[in-house]
C-alpha cells in the first residue's frame, strides 16, 4: 500500500492488523516471536494473529474441504495468482499447477504459503494424481457439450480444472476430464476471466457440500 509521505519521511503506520503484543507474551507454541515483537500486519483473519505460517497451515489442514483446484499454466498468466488466492479463501484441499512450473505469484498475495501447491508437467500426470486420490476431474469452460454448473451438484470429491486465460482448457485437459461445466452468463460477453470463474465454481461446490449454518 502506498503512502503520501514526502520522500525520506516515514509514512503513517498501517491501519490493518495489530501492533506488537504486550508482555508478558502468551505461552503458546503456535505464536511467532517475531510477530509478537513487531506486530502482525498480514492479511489473515483475527483467529491467526501472531501465529506462525506453519501453525496456520497445520490448523487449516484440519478443516480444508474435499475438493481440489487445478489450473493449466501454458504461458505467462497473471490470473493464476487469483485462482490460488480464491482456493485459499474458499478452503480448497490443494492447488495443482499443470504445465510450466513457474507461475506469477504476485496475484496470490502470499496466500500460497498457506496452501498445498503441487506441480504436474501435463494433463496426463494430473489425471493420474486425481485417480490416485479418488477425485473426479471437472473442467470449467464454455465448450460444446458442456453442462451448466447449476444443472446438478458438482461431485463432492473432485478437482475443478481451469484452463489458460483466453484459450481455455487445452484439448488434452478436456479429454482428461470426466465432465465439463460452464457458468451461465446473461450479457453480451461469452466468458469471464478465469480468476472470476474459479471463485464462482468454488462457491458452487461449497453451496452444495460445505458447512450448513
């Protein structure tokens, strides 16, 4: 976040998060001494203030949902970071990057630290991993023969598979999917970007299989 302080002068302290914890510090192994001493300005819910990254991951592992997310990485695509950030926000069990190993993490806003992110060189290896985990691969794309995501519930144990921004799912990824769903749209545009689509699809899964209030 930028500030308006003149060059060489400190800007105002950030308004989000919490400052240093007053002493004596709590006797809790989940807490990070550096955060206790310096304050915690991370984009985390209040429950995790002052917790170490490792402690947060361990706690999330006890309550992640059953679905996974896969995203093809065939060329430079800033939207992959948004997909990863959504997967963190909506409690996905893991994220699978298919294709190139390197991806632009800026859009993830460091949320990948709290996720299990795996790499697969191609859709065939991703399909093998899904089969090993007992997961149905569900492609999310606007293609001939696809079914509305609202037509029936998504499978509970599934991988939601997203394609490259612009070109969508590759032919290899489509052939590896057991089914393909599209998101109904009612305006003039044919599709929404993959970052938006991923959030809609994850919400659709949670609506059917997530916790009931």
